[in-house]
């Protein structure tokens, strides 16, 4: 009993210090397994007791008190009371001690798994935000390349001075390189986001297994370890006279730094998972099969099903996706992003095949899981909400479509109106007001308010900004203001031609609409 009293005191020290067993073992030059044995009741060496108390007590004065207490308990354990030394532990006591060792080791692994899960969620969020930012940057850079190309042609036509041509050529070369660099960083960010998602699935499965194992071990021990406590997450040589390029270079350096930091974190967690899965007895055998291979297979089959539907065989796509939905839930887990995407696509092609009511029901089910796993403001979640409104409207359920539209507004309560996710939600909302609810006046007002923030956040030449201007022109036509629609299309078309090119489908659509309405006004 004296040894047990010492073990209880040392376990209390370890629990209160906030360090993992692995960290403590390294600090006191011991192994994690040995430390677990001593914390379960084995009598440790004097040096280990002193080192462990020092490593788990920050206050020097308190450390002296704890050392004195521990040494007193150690002396009692080494020299038990008369009559107790000759007693052999019973089989039940031995079983409890063994369970206690396993319990402490499982507790330590679970604590680290929870930390990894939080780190991965942060890394995935960083990559997602970086993807959005790089998309905006690439659009702006490609526009700059177009502008500089046109400027160079104008200078040559005007026989401008050599130094002006050279400066424009240098800026154009630099902008072209920056486009390539931004696209490379975008690919890296997407890769890191996918890797973080895959690792999260593995860590979440490990958390589930370790939690089950800890619950089982607690049933064998009267001195159970408490629940894990997770710590709270804590000059440029640019082209002369090219401040825009200098700003872009600085932004690309920051993007590369984010990618590098996430890469280091993901590599570290990947290595830790490999070590844990190889050594931990509670890890399932199927984790030895790489999740990346499974995800790649599911994604390839998802793309095949989509291609099948796009060729006109919606019913065939539904059949293929019905099988894929079940298999993805098994091999990746029901909360994996690809498993959720399979369910969304299955519902989409179900509606395209004629079962609109079934499509709505399936989308509502997956929406609940997307909000729980991805969050209400995630692009995929918002897209599913929009699809629910569209299919409800197509199924002849305007009241339900309006209610679903209200649900779409909820993420805006927690997002800044200029946040990229908020801009996406507001655009979807305006479209649904027009297409789903048939409220053209409200849709036009929503698009007009959105345009102000898009110009401020994205810039006047961003593709999304131009798309909103197109919708505003259409909105004027839908509410009966043909002259207002014509005037706005006349303002929009030169900007579309300049940014997108004269043969872009949006430029062509605007040109045709403008010609049709001008012809109609002339006939009137």
C-alpha cells in the first residue's frame, strides 16, 4: 500500500503539470514505458523520483515540499511496515496494476491525438484561406499581364522611348513569373489542404479507438485517470518603379511561408502517426492501408460517375453513385470530405433523373453532416444549401424554398460582410431570391449591396465582380427597367472584353443580350 500511495502522488504531479509522458520521459532521461510502470505502483529509484518532481513542479519552494513528501513516501515503500513485506500481491491486484500501466499509456496517446486533431484543423483552415487568397491574386495578376501586354503594344505603336519599353517589358516578365509562382503555391496549398483532411480522418479514428480503449481500461481500475486536457493553441530587390510587383512578391513570400509551416507540421504529424500506428496495440489493422490511396480511388470513381451523368445517363450516374456512397463511408469514414461529396453528387443526379423530392431529402441529410464536420460557412456547405433551395423550387415547393433560403443566411451572422465566404453566400442568396423565390426586387437589392463589397475586397475587374454586374443588369430587366438594363450592359461589355477577352462566353452573352434589348426598344 505504501508503493501505491507514492504512485498516486506521482500521478497527481504528472496530471497537474500539463506535460505528456513522452515529454517527461525525455526530460528525466527515462523511457515512457518505465515511467508508466512506476506511475502504476512499482517502486522507483530515488533519482527518478527527485527528477520527476522537479520536472512537474514549476515553483521552487513548492518543489522542495513535494520532494520531501515524495521521499517520505519512497522511504515507506522501500521499507514497508512489518507483516506487509512478505505479502504477495493477489492476481486481482496484479491485473489492476497491469491495467493501470495500459491506462496511463493510452491516456498519453489520446492526449497527443487530440492535440494533433486541433493542429490539423488549424492547418486545413490556413490552407483553405490561402487557396482563396491565391485565387484572387492570380486573377489580378493575369489581368495585370493583359494590361501590360496592351501597354507594350501601344508604346511600340507610338514609337515610345527605349527606356519606357524596357520598363514595361520588365514589369510584364515579372508579372508572368509571379503568375506561375502563385499557381505553384496554389497547387501546394490545395495539396496541403487535402493532406490535412486525410490526416484528420486518421487522427479522428485514432481518437475514437483510444477513447474506447481508455473507457475499457477504466472498468478495470478503481483509480482511473481523468480525461485528457488539451493545451490551448497558442528587404526586396524588385523592379525599379514597380510597387505593384513589389507588393505581389511580398505576398507570395508570405504564402510560401504559410505553405512551408503547414508542410512541416503535416510531415511531423505524419511521422508521429506512422510511429504510433506501428507501436500502439489499439490501432485497427485497416489503418495500415494508406488513406490517400483510398481517397484517390473514391475521387476517380466520383469523376467517372459525373462524366456518365453529363453524357445524358443520369440514371446510370445514380446507380454508380449509390454504390460509391456506401463504399466511401466504409473505406474513408462517413465524415470524410470525399464521402460527403459522393452523397451530394448522388443527390444531384437523382434530381436530374427526375426524383426532385428524393434529391431534396438526400441533400438535407448531408447538409446536417456538412455543417457539423465542415462548418456552416464552408463553401461546400453553402453550395448544398443553395442546391436545396433550387430543387425545392423545381419541385414546386416555394414556401420550403423560402425557409431554406433563410437557413442560408445564418452563417452571415458570424462572418464579416467582406469575408470571401460571406461574399459567396451573399451571391448565392441573391441568385436564389431570383431563381428560387422569384423575388426579383430583393435579388436586385442584394446584388447591388454585394457589388460594393466585391469592388472593395476583390477589385473592380475580378471575375466575381463582373458576374455580379451582369446579374444587376439582368435584375433591372426582370423588374421592367429595360433602359436601366441596357445602360448597365453597355457599361459592362467594354470591361468584360478588356478583362475576359471578346470571345469569352460572358462577353458573348452580354453582347447578345444588349443587341436583343436594343432591337426590342427600336421595334417598340
